[in-house]
């Protein structure tokens, strides 16, 4: 059989391009999203990433008794100088002066570090040229730890020709955490956010694209049965996604889990469930698969910037920090970090679990209500 090749014609290319553009022009919601998305995303990332990491909360306990110079009876207290320099530093915010209370606050993830300047600090530094400062720190946020040490380093400049050592004590009894260890919880949360949301919203919107949703509502099936039927299937997929991420993290990259593996799976289930319900809510307002994907991206990308995955939320401007409290991934990261890095249980994470569970119920109810309204059209 002889195949006849058509001669290339540029006018046909132009005609096809015009048709595609006309399709976009008819879809007013897509046109608005194409304009709004880049503006919104650039503003979000620009605000979040433009500032330095400042005002990291710490406790600084200065117990230095100083050193009296024998011939002049002049007293030098280098601990006071360090405290004064740290107090005016933009990098840290001193919120207490008792080391032991600071240790408890670090353990509860309320502050980043508790620092102790010992009683003989100035004396040791003057007589031997060496001294030690005790630092109890939360190593789950390397950026915050680096800001604390930058403030300490600036305060210690010019104090001694010898050396000042830091006696470090990492919190939670888990030792120094690797870059992979501190990254995996946030990565896992974002993968579950994006993949489950995208997969669920595409699955739900397929009913509209295939014109099956209205046929479903003509059958005895109720809106709640429809939503739960899809949720059951998608929940299994969410478990699979969680298992894959954890398996690669543990067996390929050697990430450690200091808490309960079972609780971690329960957290993944509840977190995934919330995004499945959110996907069904979004699908009720999307007219095609392209709009559904756009809505999923509209949730996923701001979550990346505002949840603390890139920059800790404690460093955000106050107005942005308030917005981050409405991002589900913010609480998902706290839960996954608490279980994997700090070894926390439900007694420490009940608030975050309550928020995620509450969001899941809200999304479920609104998805049902909007689905019922659509069925009456």
C-alpha cells in the first residue's frame, strides 16, 4: 500500500493554533487562572524567600561571675557582654534566662536552643584562653540552628585569642540528624499532598468528562455513597503512596524513624483522607480535567511555600505566618517531624491531629453539600 505524504502547509499550523487559542478564550476560568497563577505564586515565593531568618526564639542563661583583676580590682564579665550582644541581635529573640526551663521548651519544640554560660566562663577564658558554652538545641531545623550559631559567633568575636568550645546536646535523645533525616518528613507530606490531591481530583472529575455523574444520581446511589465509594479506593492508593515513600526513605536512603511506625501510617491515612475529601470538593466546581489540575496546583504550590517546607514558618512575616496556619501541610509536616525526628506520640501531637481530622470532616461535609446541589441542577 502506497502512503501518500501531504505537502507541508504553514496555514494549517496557523489554523490549528487559532482553534486552540479560541478554546482557551471560551474557557474564561482557565484564562483567569493563567493570568492569576504566575502573579500569585511569584508574590508568595517572593515574600517568603526574600527575608533573612531572624528572631529565632532561644533561652540564654548567663551565670558568669566574672573575673577580678588583682592589681586594679576591676571586674570583667564577658558573659554580660555576650548576653548584651545576643539581646540586640536580629538573629535571635531571648525569651527566657533559665537553662533548665529552656531545655524543657526545646523538648516541646517551643524554642530552638537553650544556652548556658557557666559561672567560671570569664575566669577560664582569662587564665587559660579557653572556655566552654553549653548549648541544648533542636536539630530538626538546620536553618534555625545556623541562625543561632551565627548570633553566638558574632557575640564571641574578639573575646579570646584561644578558643571557645560549644558543649552540644541535641534534643530528643536522637543525636545529630542528617540532612536527609530532617528533609524526609516534609517531602513525604508534600508528596502525599500533591499526588493524592491530583489523583483524586482527576478521578472525581472524570465522571463529568465522561458524562456519568448525572447518570449516577438517577440511580439509587446517594451522594454520600458516591463519595465514600471513591474515598475507599483512593485511601488504599494513599496507603500505597505512604508505604513507597517510607520504604525508599528507610531502605534506600537510611532515614531513621524514632517514633511509632504504626502511628506514622495512621497520620498518613488521616492526612491523605483530608486531601481526598478536598479533591472531591474541588471537583464539584471544575468543568473539565484541565481546570481540575489547575485547582490541585493552586493548592499544592502555595502549600510548598507557606507550610514551612522551604523556610521555617517561625521566620515568616506575621501576616504570612497567620496564613500558614490555614495550610494543611503545615500541620502534616509537624506531625511527620514529631513522629519521625522527635519520637513523639499522640500525647504531644493531639492538637495537630485534631486540626487535620477537623479539616477532613469539613471538606467531607462541604463536598457532600455541593455534590447534592449539583445533582439537583
